[in-house]
C-alpha cells in the first residue's frame, strides 16, 4: 500500500484540500499504520508545552559565549605556535647562509652571486628538461589518453579544493 501522500499530509502542517481530507479519512479507516501516525500527531499536538527552567537561556548563552572565547584563544595560540615554529624552521634552514652573510662582506657577496648563478642554471636545466619532455611525451599517448589524464587531474584538483574548503571553514552554531 502506498502511504507516501497520506504520511506527507499527516506530517505537514500545511492545510489540505477537502478532496485530500476525504481521501485521508478513507485511508485512515483502512490503514492501521497511518491511523497510528495520525493519533500520534494528535497526542503530540495536545501535549502541554513546558517552559525551560529559570535562567536556562542565560546559562545556555553564557556557555556559547564561553565556547567562542575558548575557541578564539585556541585559534590564536595555534596561530602563534605555527608562526613561531615556521620562523624557527626558517632560521634553522637559513643559518648557514646567514653565518656567511654576517661574517664578512666579501664572503656574503660571493655567496649571493653563487646562489644566483645556481638558481639561474637550475632554472635553465629544468626548462630544457621540460622542453624535451614536452616534445617527446605527446607522441606516446593518443589524444583520448591526454583527455582522460587532464580530466583526472582536473577532478583531483576539484576534490583537493573542496577538501581544503571543507576543512578550513569555521563551523557555525552549537
């Protein structure tokens, strides 16, 4: 037996048409499940509503405010810890360069030039390797395979973006 429209009519607080009311009454006489549901609705509507204990709202709002303050403090100290840790890691990684930088001007100038040359030659080598790969790889795969690979990478990027968004957003409410 199809209970769907009758359950919707019983559970919704929306008014129903006289024809729907007639169909519902006929169905309630023949269906024990829907009759019990209707009786439950009548009992629930007739129950006396109890007001909350005195001061409940104030205690609840105070608890929410306290949770906000605790969450704000936790985030602040997490950000401070993250920043201090990042700066400590940066200092540790740059300590050899900084030691040479502060020891003598000639050494730090030569170290800077050496680093610049290393950076330029590394970028040139990567560009050459990339150009060789871009010239060779397309011949190995068909256009359909490229479409599949690009679609997969786009899907992974979308999944990554949505995951970052979901994990980084602040939950609202209780």
